[in-house]
């Protein structure tokens, strides 16, 4: 499953783990495969079931304001 790192950041910050969230923000690619990075998710104690596939993620990204650029 392909996920966006902002999901990890949001989960970590909600747990009060700002240092880990900062590391994820700084060092991980924007999108990554959960299967390929299963060890990282396990280290961060984030279950793949807690994440949403990029294709299913309804949250707009930066710059996506739902406005037609024309």
C-alpha cells in the first residue's frame, strides 16, 4: 500500500512524539510503500491498518484547495 508521510506525522504528533514526527518529516520520502517499510512502521508503532492508501486519501494536499486554476 502506498501512503503519504503526513499520515505518520499526524499520528506521531497526536501521541506527543514530536521528535519522531520531525524525523519522519525531514527524512522520509513524501510517499512510501508500507510493505517495503514494515520495519519502520513497527519501530514507530504504527499499524498499516491505521493508514490510508494514497489513492483513497481524501485529504487535500498542499496547494490542492479544490479551486479550478482556470
